[in-house]
């Protein structure tokens, strides 16, 4: 049975109190939400709610809760809305049945999977930086929503069924891998030009040696140049190493290596002296962190791009051309790196924090330094470097590098590793 409640004669707080006392346990329910909103507004206007005292307002709210079946919080919100606007309306929007729409669509997740496949599934901060740069720097409208993706939610999307259906990767088991120079840790003092160098061997096969990669990384900006030589004797190594040092856009102020004889010898020392490199240092005993930066790059860059399989020495020139002409420009202008911010805790211990806002490409890091132009070599300008850095987007440059590497491995007669 439907009973119509007539409340127009209730015009004072005393009458409202009498109604509440007499209704007891009886409850009321409006036909729909719009009818409840109309009833609440008429009651507030009829009783001149704004002019009532604190106790009177509480009585009116109790009456509205009783007559409409709404909760105390709902009535409070409706009263506040009427006080501010003079109206009461449904503010839930057209999709009130689904108030939390998905921010990232299935198309966005598939686009993320495509970007990860091209980029080799970088770590969270670096991957988010690539997505941001695709939209904000290179104007790719497809990445508009993904450009705001947080690092934590990136991993949520990577665990989604859409992502796993789009991209499935298999990672195979990897095998385990005279007084020249001053024995100390280099101290760049925030200036680019203090480089660290290491060698990566590309495996043996049936007693035949593979070629060697030369990996050179600047400590401050993480500018990286990769080369290749047939052997690590001075006749092969010194010319390639000299070319790599000369190709850096800034002057070399320090050269640091481990204690390997391929670098700690008179020929390399003479070459550094010819290039006017003022500091030549080598790692200390039992201090593995002295050359940890370039050793980390050996795994994250060299092994990722060339794998662990044997590459014969006769292909050293072709691999060096690829590394110098394709891979190194991509690494320096399109591959974001993480830079540490040192924070001193309450006990005085200095800890390194890797913040999202500190993720940048080596070239962006170089440009962000104070008075960065003073570090450039004579004849080198940021305008020239900008033309190289922004000639292609990050993903396009990565795709071009992948294609060039695949072509290189086809000439070598091997299958290239998974996308870097």
C-alpha cells in the first residue's frame, strides 16, 4: 500500500518535533531520488532553514532523514548544496552507475606493450620517461594518457591480461661471466669529462677468440660510447679508444680504468698525454665500486644489445661501425638514465635516492648543468647537438637501432638478442 505524506502544514520547529515524537518507528521512503531532492528543497525553503538556530537545524535534518530515508551524510551534503547554490540537483553525472572510469584503455595498454617491445622493457622510471618524452617532446598524440603514467601503475599495467596477451618474452639462462696511473677513486666534482672505461669479451668458440667491446662512460652525464676491436692489444685498442675520446662533445678531464693491462700500459698513457688528459686513475684493490658505473653499463647496455654468443674477430670493424654510428648516438640522445640525489639521514650517513624527476637522457643531463656551454669543445654547440637529439623520437630511434643491429647480425650469420 502506498501512503502519501502531506507535510505542508508543518511550518515550525515545534510542529516538526511533534511529528518526530509521534511517528515512532515508522519509516518513509520516496518514490525516487528526484522526488527526495524536491522534498528536501521545499522543506528547507518553507521552514526558512538558514534563519534557524543550531538546535532547530538539527531537528530539521532529523526530519529530512526520517521522511526521505537518506543518511545523515547525504542530508548534510544536500543542505550544504542548497545553502551555496539555492538548488539541489544530482551531481553524480551521467555515468553514476560507473563512477570510476578506467583512465588507461586497452589501446593504451597495447601501446605500452609495443613501446616495451621496442625499448626492451626498461625499468619503471626510464620507461615512464620515454612515454612522457614521446608526447611532450616529440608530439606523438597516442601517448597523451600514457605520458602521465606513474611508475607504480606502470607495473600494474604490465601485469594486466591485455599486456601479457600482447607481449610475452622468454629470457634464456645466461652463463656466468709498471706504475702507470694513480690508484684512487676519481672525483669529478660535478664536471663532465671524467670517463670510465672497461672491456667486454664476446665469447670464445672452439678455441677461437671473439671480438672485444670497449665501453666508455662519463661519470657525471652518463654519456656513453661503445666500440669494438678484434683483440685487446695496443695495436687494435689505442686507435679505437682515441677516436671514442675525441668524439665526446666535451673535453676529457680524467680517465679511469680497472687494473687490466689493456689500459694500464705506456701506449695508452702516451695517447692520453697526447690528448692532454690531466688525470689517469685506476681502481683500488678490493674496492669494486671504483669502476662500478661502467661495469653496470656492460650488463645493461653491451650485453643487452649484443648478447653473450660468440662473435668472430673478423667482424670487429662492422660491429665497431654499428656501435659508433648507430648505438652510441641512440644511447646518448634517446635512452633515459637514472641519476642519484644524495641525501644525508639523521645519523649523518649519505644515501642515494633515485627520484622520478631526476630521470633524463645523458644529453639532457649535460644541458641541465649550470653554465653547460662552457664544458663543450670549441666548435661544438647545443644547436648542432639538438639537431641530432631531436631528429627522431625515442621509439623511432630505438626502432632504427634495432633494425640496424638485426641487419648486422644477419651479416654475421647469427640471430640478434631480444629487443634492446
